C-alpha cells in the first residue's frame, strides 16, 4: 500500500517547543520503499505510539531536507532504530553537507551504521530502493535546504520544504501530490518561510491532484488550517487539505 503518514505537522520553534502539534516528520511508503523525511523531536515516540506502530527497522532510508532542529532532532536515534542499534548495517541517509560537518547534526559514529550517506545538492538525483527523487533547487532558508520531487512508478510527490518565496519557486515542484510547508498566514520578511499567499501561487500554477499543507507555525494554528485549506480548494478547484497529526493519506485512491 502506498501511503504518507504524518508523524507531525508542527513548524518552527514555538509550535514545536510547546508541542502544540507533534514534530515527528513524514513516513512515506511508496513502491515497497519506506522512507522517513525530517525526523524532528518526538519522531521515534510517534513511530512507537502510532496505531498500528511504525517499525523503524522497516525503513530503507531517511532524508533530511535541512539541519534545523524541528527537522533533524531525532535523526540519530532514528538511524540507530533503523539499524537495530547499529547491529544491522542497512539503509541510506540523505542530507545536505552542512548537516554533516562543522557542528554536525548527524553524529559521526552513527554514520557507520548505514550502507551509505549521500549528500544532497542542488539539481541532485538520487535512488532509494524502488523510488528516485531529486532536489531541484537550493532553498532560501539560512541553512542549506532542499525540497524533494519523489518519483514512484505511478505517481510523483513534491515536498516544498522550508524556504522564503523566490521567483519561479512553483516551477520546480510539479508533483501529482504537492506537500507544502506553510509556517505563516501572512508573508513576513526575513522569516525564510512560506505563507499562505506563497503556497497559493504554487497551487494556482501547478494544479496538483492533491495538495497537503503542513508544518504549521503559530499564526497558521490560530487561523485554523483546515478552514484555509477549504477556502483554497474552492478558489482553485484543487483538493487542498490541512495535515493533522497522525493523518495517513492513502495514495492509491
Ligand atoms: Zn527550517
């Protein structure tokens, strides 16, 4: 079964710190390939407390879009869990260079537990078991950050990770299913995050089969993201939904 499980929908510091929404990232099961994207704080706990449980040993890989803590906090423990505490060497970790050097968020000793670590780069193409993905453009986010275009046999999924809006952003993410990290309602300078107005430009230009908004900051939570999603659906004739913690999307439908 092809599906996306939202182990968290929190974005940015305050919603994460107060755990107003969970912050465990996304678990994607696609063409018999299991990948965890952006395991923020509580990812392991959410895997274990979901019903049914998500067994980290089933993972084929972990993708980190960028090093910020709300995306990376649990990456080391998830690498341990994926590899049975390092006893079973397996899996691939994908991350930008700055997650691995300087003040690395991926600890050196766990890197030996996986089959390989691959560095994400602008216009990079990668393969993980039965799926492939690309990182089409470097985002504007203060640290090295990439969105993903994931290609499976019968569908494509685009994930627009954290970024400030920039001219032409929408042209990079043409997936059938479009997931957008929308932290704010209103555009705000120097915040380096997308607003609803920005998300709308991508939706209007790309008309995906399904759009899922997630990674909500305080202003989004207060504004009731499900109501915003409903308004966007009506306005653009595209199915837009707001992610909820624990939500599972059946991609075969
Ligand atoms: Zn970020």
